[in-house]
């Protein structure tokens, strides 16, 4: 926790972009889930599904969108915790928390983005299926698509918010 806090302080004074964050996520998270496929217990898979229940329906308000976005990132943090590789788990958890903080700080949840919600939720459901089936290639592919889609939609949302064009 101390290392995470110190790194958070360090990066607080840097101008991190969504591109910076997703560059890391797009490399590490597909490899993480490929390594987890077929190794997770039913209890661990149920924990992932329980997080997904918290955003089962699209947000009606910006506040609900914020809460759902943070919860969807918690899904990724939980995957990081399940890693047998403590360094990979730490880095992914840190990057996920940084994205969560950035989302709140820059208000990248207002207005609600139903496409981001729907596509993210669908990718996560497909990912849990691949993890349960032990299909590492499918898990890697789904996470790669998920990261590319999320980056594109988040950057478009950031642009809309910065220009007031929504």
C-alpha cells in the first residue's frame, strides 16, 4: 500500500493520458487473463460475476455512471489480485486504480456512456466464460478487444467533455 501511495503521488504531478494508461493495460491484461484461464476456482469466478451484477443495468444518472465505472474497474483489480505473478498483479492493480482516479478527477462519466457500459459488460461476460472454460487464447483475445474498445470509447468521451460537444 505504501508503494502504491508513493507512486500515486509521483504520477499525480505528471500529465498522464488515457493513451499512457491503455498502452500498459493493452499489453499486460491480455497476458494476465491468459495465465488465469483454467486456474480460477468457481468461488473466484463467482466473485468476478458478483462485481458484474453491480452494473447489470445502464446508469440513469452521472453519479450512477461514476459508481458503475469504478465497479467495472474493480473487476479488473480483482483479476490482478488473482494473479500468481505478484509484480504483474501489482502493476495492473496500480494502473487500474490510476484510471479509476483519473476517471473521477476528469469526470469521464458525465454524461453517461451507454455504449461503453454495454460493450464493457459484454466483454467481461465473455471473458468469464473463457476463464471458466480454461481457454487462454480466447481470454487473451477478448481482453485485447475489450482494452482496444475501452480506450477508443474513453478517449472519445474525454474529447467530447473537453470540447463540450455532446
